[in-house]
C-alpha cells in the first residue's frame, strides 16, 4: 500500500505571532507553484500562542496545502488544570494533528508513556491525528537497548487503541542524540529502527495496520538529507525542528519528499 508522506515542522518555543504569520506566508509562497495532489501532507506546529495567527494565515491563503498541529495537549476534556489545553480547544484553534511524547516533553516536563497513551486516546476520540514521538538516548543506544526501548514506548503508547485508530496515527522515530545536534541518524539505521517499529505494530495488531501507519524520522533533518531518507523502504516522512524555522529550507524538505 502506498503511504502518503508527511513532512511536519516542529517550531518548538520559537516565533511570536508576527513571525508565525511571516513564516506561514513564506512557506505558502514557496509551495505556490506545486500541485497540491503531488505534495506530501505538510504540517506546521507553532506554539499555542501563535496557533491563531498561523491558522488565520493558512485560512486566508485558502490553498489547503499546509495543515496545523499543536506541540502538546492535555488528555482531560475541561476543568481545573491550570496552564493546560484540551484537544477540543486545539481543534477549535484549527489543529488537525497534535505532537505527543516528544523527548523534550518527556525529559523536561515529565511526560510518561502513560500520559502519551491517554493523550493519543483523547486526540483520536476528537478526530485528530496524534504524532507519537519515540526515541532512544545515546546511553541507551550504546548499551544496545535501542530496539527494546522503542518497542516498549510504542507498545505503551498504543494500549487500548483500535486497529483503525492506529492505522490513522503517525509515529515519529527521533533518536534523542540526533535532535538539534546536526548529527543525523544514518538513513539505513533509521530505516531499520522504523521497520522494527512497523513490525511491532504488526505484532500488536495486524499486517494491514502496520502497512497503513505512517512512521517519520526526526533528528537534524535538512534539505540535503531528505532525499536519501525518503528513498528508504519504511521512512514515510520527517519531523523537522531547526530546518522548519526558515520557509525556504522547510519548503526544500517538503519538495524533497515529493
Ligand atoms: P531538529 O529537531 O530537526 O532540530 O533536530 C527535531 C525535533 O525535535 O522534532
């Protein structure tokens, strides 16, 4: 089955509203000449405070080539949870995707596998698509526990989800040592881990579900690396940090996935 590629830009804690509008408009100008049907699914993930501005820029353009994601959510629907945003609120702000379990959230904000699982359920229950991140640290890689760790993160993230829900979801494999370091994971190795994730999904569900789920690579993806990454059998796209902050480099990555 042909899986539609996904290129998602994780802006992290960057961009005021004016920057978000400029970057969104810049990206759309770069993609203007491209045929929408030929493009991968293009997603941008601004901070909460820039979601409205980015969504307005996308809506005003009306080309439908770029979709909106949030970088986090809370799994409860409403209530006394100071500082949090529910999935329904993010949907209301224009989001169609939500990134969960990013290593920075796990490391700095105590996000656990159990929370990732609850968030995935809440996102899917609202009709949005979770982008579920996983990845090993350098210590884990050197200790030879990469596959065990990743399979465990994925298994726990998917607890209680139906095959249909999993088929719609997106996983991002992001080795922590490759994030923001300029040190991209070798494409063959990234593909090996991603194929292992797909096989884990097959074991938990079935071959059709494993075949349908999109699994991205993330960690220092650049315009120069995307073609080789996309040429691999199991890599379905990229979650891009640093290189998504400039319209031209992000657009080059998008075009590299066509
Ligand atoms: P990077 O970040 O592309 O800057 O390495 C990727 C990510 O953390 O999603």
